[in-house]
């Protein structure tokens, strides 16, 4: 244990560096030995400032999974039985390298029981903790409401289970950072479900940028419109349109641009559903526009709306110095109708994300399962989840105060000083992310309880 000096006031910042930089995969049923703890500042040779995130020194995880025979599929427990839980359940059933062996975490036991019977799942429980601690579970898919994610990540990490978590990791930034570090400290993988990165359409735009087909990127435009607004109960407590909807587009802008953002400007309004107009902050918005500024004047413009009467609308465009690449909205088929009164698509676009992103859900599932088996980094890390949430928080602050908000106000490391960061390896980008923990924070979070 190395004390951190300077303005840390004698506090300790505890992190097992080897686990943080490349957490190995351990066979279920074995002890996950933790590396010696060192201070982040000492390990990375960076100065520290102001108030840190304070974590307790976690004991090494003891996996409570029974041993899995070589060649057998990864045994998965699903926590959360809502629509996204069912989407992941259906997706996992198509993956030959994975098998759902437990499901639970619902306020209604009959719902869990019905799903278990329908899909032939051996174990079910109303209590999420029973799924997490089930000895037949190797990895946990967290698909519960956002307010439970951090607690369930902690429980799964303590049980030595690798974790796939729906976005967001948590609705508050400090809690999100604590969850990411706790999982790394325990030596388990944590993947954030930002599935659009795996969509064939967006991946083709990404490859056009990476391969230089369009020259140097200048502007990116992203459109995201839901077919109809969610009920007020869904919006309440979810953090608002920037956290529960636009976070995908904010992350996509960073993914396509290949670097960390500098500033955000956003504006929001209630144009569709007046029932939410009395909710606090961004929760009152059903329509928003965001501009994200990157290095050298590059920008990404995002428009989101909770209602598009013609169907689910997802489009991307990247303009470069040499060319442009764009995607059209997707339809169930390519049939077009030609009559005396109408020329156009025969059917409406896909009705929602569950059908539109089937291929993306399948690809991200395979990618995470492969990372577990190969001891490689999770394809979308907790770092990515933290920065996506920071961008959403910055957008909310901008909309409230009607000004440009620097990302360094939210995450101090993202101040434009990391020259060359777009081309850093994932492990080096993680190191840069860890530096942000030594940055100024607006408030001191409570430490994780012992």
C-alpha cells in the first residue's frame, strides 16, 4: 500500500495495477489472486490533484462457480426479466459458446417462472442475488433497471463472475467509476452493452474512416428517433434523455471519431409528451440536439427525439476531406411500391431497437464470450461506459446552463492534453482513464462500505 501525497491529504488510492491493465480470466472454481496494491499516481507516474475516488482494499475474489469442463459453453445467469433481458436471452440462445442456466431479478415471481419454463432454463429465482451466487453461473448478464446496476456489479465481482452490463453502469459518475474499478480490482471482466458499435452499418462507417476512404473526418451526424415515447414511469429516475437515450449516440460519435471529446453543447425541450414536462432537468426533455467538439475543430451533431410517427429511425453520416459515407434507415425488406399516388418503401422501418439491432446484439454477445475464453480485454470496457456517461452528464449541464461544457469539467483527464490518444492501445487508454481519478472532482463520494 503506497500512500498518495500532495493534495490527497494522506488518503490511499487503491488499485491492483495488473488486474486493472489486463485482468486475466481464471477457471471457475479457482481463487482469483489479486496483485499487490499500489497507488495510481505511483504506478502511472502522474501528479495527483484534489479529491480522489476513495475505495477500500478489496479482498481477492473467490469464484463460487463450480468447475466448467473444457469445451463446455460459458454458463450465463441473467438478472432482469424486462424487454432488454428477453432480448439478451433470445440472443444468448443463438450463441453456441454460451448457455443460459439461471434467470431472475423480478418483482413478480410468476414472470421469472414463466420465462424459465418457456426457455427451458434450469434455475430461476425472484432474488437477483440467487442468480449471481448460483455456483453453476460463470458470467452474469445485468439487464435490470439502471438504479440496481452498481449494486449487482459489486455482488457479481465479489462472487468472481465476469459481467456484461446494460448501459448505464450507474446513473451517477462517481458510482460508475467505483463500479468499474471494483470489478477490475476483483479481476473480473466488465463489458458495457453499447451494442451499436457492433451494428454492420455503423461498423462500415467506422471502417471507411479508419481505412482513409473519406480522408480525414470533418463532421459526423447522428440521428436517433424512437417510434413512440416511453411511459412516464420509465423516464422518472432514469437521468433523462441524454443518459437513457442519447448516450448511445454520444458513444457512437466518440467511436467513429476515434478520440475523446473536448466540449459539448446541448439543448432540450418537451415537444411530444407533456406528461413528463414537470420532471426535473433532462428528464423533462423528449427532444434534444447535441454538438460534440473534438480536436482540430471536428464536430459531431446529434439529434434525438422520443417519437417518430413513421417508425424507428437510426442514421449516421461522416463527412471527410475526400469523401462522405452515410447509412440509410433500415427496413425489414427492400421492397418498393410504385402506384399512381405513391412511390416509396412498401413497409415502414423497423418498429424498435429489439428488431433493428438483432445483428448487433448477436455480434456483441459473441465478442464478449470470445474475450472470456481468450483472456483478452472486453471489447467495450468500463472505461468506455464512464466516458459515455460523462458526455451525457456534460450534455445535461449544457442544456441546463445553455453554454459549452468542457469534458474536463466532468472528467478532468479529458482536457485535450492527451495528444495522440485516438491511436493509443486500449490498455494505454485505460491508463489515461485512471489518471482522471487524480483529477478535481466536484464532490467527494462516499467510499464503498467495507
